C-alpha cells in the first residue's frame, strides 16, 4: 500500500476513534443523568453525586464497544433495581429508634452488620444474572465484565445511604453472586447465540 | 462487497468491532473516489473530496443505526463534500471550470460512463410510478413542485428515491 494510502487509512481510523470517543462520552453523560435522577428520587438528594461513579464505567464500556458495552447497558438497568431496595431490607436490625440510640451512645454495632446486605446482594445477583444478554462463549467474558461493572457502578449509588459494613456486604454479595451465577449461566444454562 | 454485506460490516463497526474497519474502508474508498472524480473532473480535488468524505463517514460510524443502509447515507455524505468543494472552487475562481468540461472535451471513458448512467436513469425513471416520477422531476427542477406540504413532499421524495435506487440496482447494477 503506498504511503499516502496508509496515511489516509490512519487518518480515517483516527476519525473513527474520535467519533467513538464523542459518542461514548455522550452516552456516559446520559447514563449519569438517568442514574442521578433515579437516585435522587428514590434514595435521596445526597445520592445524586454518587452517580458520577457510572461515568467512567459507561465511557470505557461504550468506547470499547461490542460485548462490554452491551453487558454494561444491561448491567446498569439491573443496577437500577438495587436503588429500589428499601432500607428496611438492608438494615432490618436497625430500627429508627435504635439508630437514634446508637447515635447518642456511639454504639454503632447494629448499623455495621453486613450480613443482611450481603444476603440481599447475593439474592439480587443471582436473580440479575438472568438478565445477562445471550452471547456466544467467545464474547461471554467481555459481556459478563460489562454487565457486572454496570450493575456494581449503579449499586454503589445505593451505598451512599449505607454504613461501610453494609456497603461492603451489599457490593461483595452482589459481585460474588453476579459473577458466579452469570458464569454458571453462560457455561451451562444458556443456549449459544451469535456474538 | 455487496450492499447487504456492506450494511452488516457497518453494523459491526458501529458496535465497536474494529476488525470491520479495513473491509469497510477498502469497500467505500474507491466508491468515494469514483463519485468525486465523476463530479469534479479534477484528480487532486477528487482525492481531497474522497478523503473528507471518508473521514466524515467514519467519524460518525458509531452513531450508525443498526439495520440501516450504508450506501444512501454514504453517497449523500460524498455528494455534500463534492458540493462543498464545488462551492469553494466557485468562490475562489468562478470561471475555473475543469478544463475538459470547459472545453467540452470530456474523455471518451467519461462520455461513455455518463451516457450509460443517463440511459440507466431514464429507464429507471420510466419504470417509476407517476407520483414518484413527479417527485423526482420536481426535485431536479424539471417540473413544478406539487402543491403539497413540505414534509409530505420530502416523504414522497424519500420514497421515490428508495424505489429509484432499487430499480437502478436491479436492472443496471448502479
């Protein structure tokens, strides 16, 4: 190929990558706004800034494209479900009066119990794995990664109103169950599909 | 690469499959050069127009709607680039028409291509239904625009264009 043709090919490829970056940035901003609005309506205004966690995840996934982007989009929808989880489910041992008492006495042990959140996270992860897009075995790792990253990024927004122990429980439970259940589904449960 | 394969390759590139870049580039670049050459009749300007068209098309490839057809969009982008260059050339040198065109001495190959294209177009236009033919004719300025709303006219032209494209592809492989 002559050098002029190679230069043109390189210029066109750069243009494609620039276009991809622009589109990815736009989609990432749209995702942040969507998650931010839902979070502020469902969780509270304090949760909205946490939606920024979604920005790099969506940007990277959309920029890379293919399975990763597809998985991330589905993962974000699944993650939105975590925003709807009621606090009473995540913090069953901490009644409001107990929380007030804990705040006065400084004994926050009931609020740092992570087991409930981990169980809820695991349950949610197993159920969410059924929302994994159908893909071929070859595309499964990237789709699964995108799916998990998208779901975790939005779930992190839910953690803005939780204590550290609960946050850890929810995220670890969700992550572990998502990866295990989705992998199992890809390997055993799901019919092969085109990439 | 046929039209269906082009569409599929563009779909792959739109979702980020970089392995679709080279086949698509190799399929579209000669088309862009050919269109620009035919319209501009100046090798350097044609290559410039083709380059700009390719950059524009590929920079928007990620926005390409899945299932849409590549070629009508691609030809529209190429035509816009060619028009932009024609306008610039018109502003810079109003009387600077391409030498062959100005002297009326188009090459034998160009004349043959042009005659074939005209025949194909006439045949396809003759095969169109009346409403579509009227719309194309009005678009080309050969008849008056029918007294209908602008949006309706645009829809009619769009439908007529799609029919024309099918006819040209079916009978003349244009």
